[in-house]
């Protein structure tokens, strides 16, 4: 911490000591997004890449352009907001081909986003996040679409078109936002209908892999006090993997009506729909960890990499042969090829209204919203297949009053979030499958407020707080089946040569019928029962059946708060400091002995400075942060603590961690036509305490963490386990260093212009395997992008040629172990892509 604070303080003092020329900041408004904000479609002269707060060259005014944000529920310049925030403009989203939530990690160094299963996307901000790939655990980073919190990370797709901006807030959000979040928040803010404006805008691109990205919007005035806006998008590409996976087929639409009913009252209604198809999930076999046994017993693991190229999918002939050649001890024979082909057939829709009434010294805002998701998908990496049929419904309502009286700015409000989920899912893992049928409900209530006192013309003090109560209910059954062929070390190795692995069937009745037709009994006898030759009564092979039922509720409540101060040295330089707490509710898991987990909390110190120099041509912002994390929730595939143990996806509290670092970004308008920008982040993460138990099934698990054999009492029964201690390890998915560098040059040609853009993104080495295997990690490297754009100076149309990931560097992420084997799989980022983009606007 001392090193980070010293570095920050030194840089801040240097920055504020530099003379700054006067600049009048844009006015702030207590009404937030009450009225439409002037918009622009992705323009030909927008910058390539995405340094936080990136700004395109403003040809209508001198100097760098201000960006208006509403992250604090008021409209203000991003340069005057005393918070840790990165802003992504719509032109950056188009340039970086951001069509899915996971694509956001290309433009924000602090954010790691990844696709983890079916339609699910997980987010990690500065080492804080969790891998939420089921319906009974909540994300640690909140995703807000058009001001509405999205409860399921499976429902965050289909919104990245016709946007004002995307705001990424870094650190706990425990005061102003819908659901509490320990890691941060992502705010996706669409364009609003514009009064007295008839316009149409659109862009379309085509590239290799038959990639098509298209979006369009039309704005129609209804009267002098009303307007209608319709927008839509389409995104598709052929598979990036050679087995037909990692393709895309998505589309969506959004319709909005806005009306100014009186000079002090306006309302907006918005409805949207999105469809997600294609085989989104993809993976490559990366290697095998094999236990080594010597004279004295177990002596460690040896690792054999496959050396497969990124894009060698698990359905390719080479990969299928690799899996089929590996011995699976629990079955007493080699593996089989994967049966299921992954797919997505998911639909999402929602409707909201926003009413703003200026009354007294402020504006009253009321936002009710309803959203629904229907999931039908199959994923395959790491298993034979995992199918999901699910319906999610959520209703939320927020009422807030924001305004100003004398030297005080205030926001006060209340919030309700209700969610109901009904799900049927299964995880077919060759020798094991749980069939899960459940319903889960959440009712969350919160009251919040923020008060800012402008003590002097330069000094402002802020206090904010929120009280939240979360009530959850979980009712369901996990019907689990395990193929048992006896102990391969004692019984003949051909004990089960003709018995098929667990088939890929969607329900327990089909599985029972499958084995009945082959004369294999399904029984609920204990796993340790022996065949008659060894003094037992049960003859192997058989399929063991065990059920886990959870019918339980929990209630969590917490008061979280923020204290902050900001000081304006001039109209263009300010410093701020804050202390904020965050909370993330507990939940449930289908795991014997681990059926529920506790809330996690975080406390965060932030100190920063934001500055504009030299007649608004140089921008330099720097921020230091120090976070303490408690009762950390960690989500991953693993064994529960039942008898027999079952491979499940579970969330558990593993301990606490310390995170600190420095984040800086800069922009330099060298000339009217030359813009340079960049950002850098250093983050140090350390698990102060990271401990959990796994069943003792012989050899210790393949981890570099300490593994000590012992006992644990599970549901009143003492069972043999390994105590795993990963304390001292860094956070998963979090490189220590990352940075972006971007440049833009405009070449005037009379009434036309050429815009050259180039940028690169560097990410350092990062641990990707939650078991901390020493041989599986994401390598350090850069991905660079470039484009050339031609069009008229009034930007009525443009044509762009582009290439992304010039190096064809495909970084690995999402490493995990294939069930019932020592095989590891990992997914790789997109390959080099290139193409042509055209756009036009009509006013």
C-alpha cells in the first residue's frame, strides 16, 4: 500500500503544480438523464482502440471534448466526477466490434470479461468478481442496462447498439445502485429519442469469417413535445474454431417513445428484444496432469501439454482421439468421444418506463421495469454436455428525488428488486450426471441517499449510505447418477469394457431406461459396497443414484456507505479521496455440506486527481486504490463434501484478500488533427486467506497450493478430506500490468478527409486455473488494431478498412479440468479479423 500511495501522491502533486488554463466546466444537473442528451452516431473520425475516457477530435471546438456521465445519478463531466470510472464512447464500441458483454474487456484495462457457459458472461474488476454460470448465484459486478439492474449474467447480451456510452465503475457500489456489488458496475446507456429531429443512422461491416455487424436507428418527431426512436442490430460470424464452435448469430431491436407532457414533466417508455443463437461456448484441450506413484506412494504430478494451436476445438478428430485415448479410473477404461453439439436458442425482452417530474428544488424520477429471459442451450467443454431450460422473470422499481438547495446537492430514494427463476438443467460428465430442477426467488429492498456539501467554492464533502435487505428462497432437487465399475486397482481392468458412459440424455427417466435396456442396475446403495467376490452384496457395474434436496430460505441485510472529499485547484484540475464499503448477498448451491454461503464485503480507499492542461489539449488522470475483501465468494467446478462426493458448480466463502494499485490515463491533442491517448493499470492482488476442503479420494488434487489430509464434519458425519490452502496466491484472471496506447491522425482533403488510427493493448501474465497449476496460465502479450477511414468533413458517410488483433495473439482464459480425468481445457480469444465498414447518417 505504501508504495502505491507514494507513487500516486507524487504524480498528483506534479500534475496539480503544472499551470492550467481556465476552462468553464459543463453545468451539472440533478435530474440525471431526465431529458434527452444530444447524440452522435459512430463517426469516421473516431479514435481506434479504447483508452478509458477516450475522446475523438472535436472539429467544432478547440481542445479535448468533455464527456457527460450520470454515474452518480446527476449529469456531470467525467472530468469533474470524483469517482473511479472509465467511459467507452459508441465509436469505440464500433471500432472494437463490441457486440457482446465479454467484448468490453478489449477497451477497459481494469475489466476482464469472459464467456463461461451458454449465454453467461462473467466480469472481474481489479481481481474482484466471480464465475456465475447458474441461476442460484449473483454476480459480483452489477450490469445495468438503461438504468435497470440485470439480475442474471445470462441476460446481458443483445444491448450493444445505438448507445450514448458505456460506463465502467471500478470498486464497490454500495450506495446509489440497484443491487449492491463488491467489484463494480457496468452501465449500458442507449440513445434516447430526440425532439424536433428527423434522422436515420446506420453502419454495417463485413470481414473474414463471414463476419457481419450491422446496426441502424431512426428518430421520428411525433409532435413538438414527443418523439419515437427505433433501433436494431445484427451480428454474426462463422466459427473461430475448427470444430464448428464459437460462431455467432444474434439480433435485437429497441423501441422508445418520449413525451414532454408539461414543461416540468416528461416520460419515456422503452421496450427491447434480443435473440442469441450460435454455438457460443468453445474450448481446446491444453494438456493432462497425471499423478506419479513411487515406492513411498504419491510423489506429485507430471504435466503433458497437447501443444494444440488455439482454435483446435474439442470436436475435431484430433481432439476426439485425444480424449478417447485417456484412461478414466472411475470407469476402469479409456474415454469416449463427446456426443453433444453445443447450441444457443435464447430470448430476452424487457419493458421500462421513466418519468421525471421537476418539483420544488429537485426532480422526482420513477422507473418501474420488467424483464424476462428464456434459455435453451447446451454447452460441452469439460463434459459430455450441460443442458439448460430456464425461465427468468424480474421486476424492479426505483423512486428517487435529486436536487440542489443552497450549498447542498442531494439524492434520496428507494428500490425494490424481485426475481423468480424456474430451471431444469443437467451436467453430463461421462461417469456422473446431476439432474437439477429448482425454483429460486429473490426479494431485495433498499433505501439510499447521498448528500454533497459545497463547503467553499473549491471544497466539497460527500456522505452517502444505503440499507439493503435481501430475502432469498431456494426449492429444488438434484437427482445425481454415478457410474461405478468397482475399484480398478483391485478388480480386473476389464470390469466394464462394454458398459457405456453416462449418456447425453435430458432427464433421469431417459437415463434409467438407457441402462435398464443394457442390464445395468440403478441403485442407491453406498458407493463402498463390494461385489460378492469381495464379501459384498452388490455386483459391479451399477449406477449409483443419490438425491440432494434443498428447501431453504435466507435473509441478509447490510448498511453500506461512502465518505468522500474533493478539492478543485482550478476549473480544470481537481483531487478527490473516498472511503466506500460494499456488500454482496449470500446464496445457495446444490452441494452436500456446502448448501449455502455467506455474504461477502469489501472496503475501498480511493485517492485520485483529474486534470486538463495547456488550453484544454492535455488530459492526465491518475488514481490509487486500496481494497480489503472479506468472506470472499469463489465460484468454480469442484467436488462437494457428500458421500459419495459429486462434481458440481458451487460457490463458497474461501477467505479474504488485499488489492491495491494505480490507474492512470492521458490524452494529448498534439495538433488539431493529431490525438494520442493511453492508459495504464498496475494492480497487486493477494489472497490473505484462501482455504477450502475437497474429498480425499486417494491422491491429492493437482494444485500448487498446500493440500493437507484431514477430516471434516459434514452434516454430522466425519469424512476424510484434503484441506487446501491457497493463501498468498494472486487473484485469478487479473494481470499485474496492463495498458492501452492509441493514436489518430486526420489528413484534410478539402471537403473530405482521411483518418488513420492505430492502437495496441498489453496484458501481463495471469493465472487462469483456480487450482493454481504452475503450467497453465495466460501469457503476456499485445493485441494491436489499425484502420483507415475516408469520408466528407460533415461526416454524412464514411468508409473504413480495419484489422483487429494484428499479431493474431489468442490469449487463453477459462481454464478448468475435464470431469473424471486429469485433462485440462481452455478457451482462446478471437483470432485476427479484418474487413470493411461503411456508415451513413441523414439529418
